C-alpha cells in the first residue's frame, strides 16, 4: 500500500496530537507531511513546538494539499466544520472521522460529493500506544481506504474493521470502557488500602494486574470465564471475593453501563 503523502489533522486536540506523534515516531510520516488545525492559536503553538509540524487556524487552507483529512473534532461541532470545508473537499481526498455518533452517511450528506469516508472510534489508551480503534467504511470507501486508515491507527494500538451498525456499541464499550476500568482499578486499590497496603503499592498492584489480565485474554484467546476458573481454586480465597462481587451486582452493573452508554451514543449528534 502506498504511504500517505500529506495528512491534514482538523481539530488537533489530545487524540489528534497523539496520532500525529505516533505517525512521526513510527516514521510513517515526516513532519513536513503533516498540517494541523485547532480553534485557538495557543493550542497550535503547542503542537508546532512539540511536533514540529505546520499549523494553521484555517481548516480550508489545511486541507488544500492533503491526501487524507483526519477529522478530530467533537460531534457537536462536526456539522459546522463539514459546512466550512465541503466546498474545497475534492472527491479524490479521503476523510477519516473520529467524532462519536456521527455516521458515515451524515458526513457524506454534508460533504455532498463522492469523497471516501471512513469512520473511526479510537480510545484514550492510544496515548500510550495501547489503544483500541474500530473502523467502518462509508459507501464510497474501498478496501484501500480502510487499509490506509488502519495504517494510521495501528500506530497507536490494535485496530478492527466492523459493520457500522455496531459503532454506537463500540463507543459505549471500547471508547467509554477505560473510564469503567479506572473506577474498578481505583476501587481495588482502595480495597488494598483497607487491608493495610500503602496507596502507591496498592495502585501499582491493581494497575499491573488489570494490564496482565487483559493481556492474558488477548494473547491466549481463551474465554474470560475459563481464565477466571483457572484462578479460582477450590476452597481458596478468590471464590470468596467473587461471591462478594456477585452479591454486589458488579456483573449486571457493568452490563447496564454499556447498554446505557450505547443509548446515549446515539444521541450525541443528529443523524
């Protein structure tokens, strides 16, 4: 697959800057191949200083020479940005949007041309190159466009390609999910504190345990229930802890969290 010749990052907030840094550090792009925009000059100064890329407050100027346009704006501002740039977007340019809830059809309708659109849903662990990104194509996107998008997000973690009908659920599980895990991790560390561990030690133990457990699932391919059973020995202490989790309704509460977040994800932007 040919490399990207020029990338425009529209709305370079935390995720936009993370992607820029990853692409530069993995040598998929050179600094002179990237241009970034933001709403405020101070933010652009920070990006230019840290990433050494070109910056501008003008979104239309940024996309003029771009081969790939990465839309990193919030769902609530996406419509305005699309209306601003649609007259200068060319059919041969590719757009990738990370705006939650914004369908490819929504973007295509506002662009009103045949430019290929790929929808992406990354999550914040991308900041430490441990992200999970899910991609889906719009009606004008072909396999080459999906692979080009995958090339970008592979730089910050794992990438999957799925049908767009699942994207709101992906937002609720994968993108919102780190917050759920932080609550669990914090609670486990507080439990360690309760039984006498120093706070820093308890937090490190809980964090590394979560990391290791997740890695076991990914690398073994085993069902989480089987891995749980391997830890839970007869008459051991683990089963007592699990009984407390079940009595507290942790399993049902987490399921409800994903269901409710999915419902909310459908409402972030008008279809």
